[in-house]
C-alpha cells in the first residue's frame, strides 16, 4: 500500500512538472521589463553607460533574456568590441525562440538593431528571435570584413 501511494505521488509530481513546462507563457515579469524599458529609452537618448546598467540589471533577474542580450550587443558594437557583441548575440540566440513578448524596435540604417524594447503583450511566436539572428549574421559579416590588428613585433635583443 505504501509503495502504491509513493508511486502515485511520484506520478503526480512528474505530471505536475509536465503541466508546469507546458503552461501558457506569461508576459515578462515587471522587475525585468522595467529596466529593459528604461534602458531602451536611455539608449535612444545616446546614454549608453546608463542603458548598459539597466540591461545588466534585467539580466541579473533573467540571465537568458534575449532583449537585454541583444541591446548589450548593440552597445558593444558601438564601442567597437565586435567579439563581445557576437558573444551576447550567441547567448541571445539560445533562448530567443522561448520569449513570445512582442517588440518595439529602433534600428540603425544598415546596422544592428540598436534597441529592442518588449511590450507586455504576448504573440504566438517569438518576434525577438529573427531580430537576434539577423543581428548575429550582420555582425559576423562585419567581423569577417574587419582586418585583424597587426601582431606586435618582438623588440630587438639587447646586446
């Protein structure tokens, strides 16, 4: 009897986890959404350091957030740190399809989406995933076209 109760509890637990995994997606939590929205506005105003702080605050609450990762990549690209930007976008790519929040965006002509702001409305599929994928493609092309800095030469041997 105890064994049957134990197996039933395990089955319910597994079933409960399955239901949790398949639960309807929810809009982004407010403690993540608020710094993303602030960071977006700061980025549009050209206040990159303040925007970076806000996006990192959002990441401290949701380490997989593709909105924050995309926006940090755009900031790193502006600084000329292309490899860091690629790393942020590759991180964003891993989970972007799981985020169904719709987006409001501002893009540079011919460049990366410089800001992606979620709105608290869910779609049926990810709107951030194609943006991240496009940014990653453009950035990798830019990295490939950018010549590597020259290797430093060795100083002559002292006599």
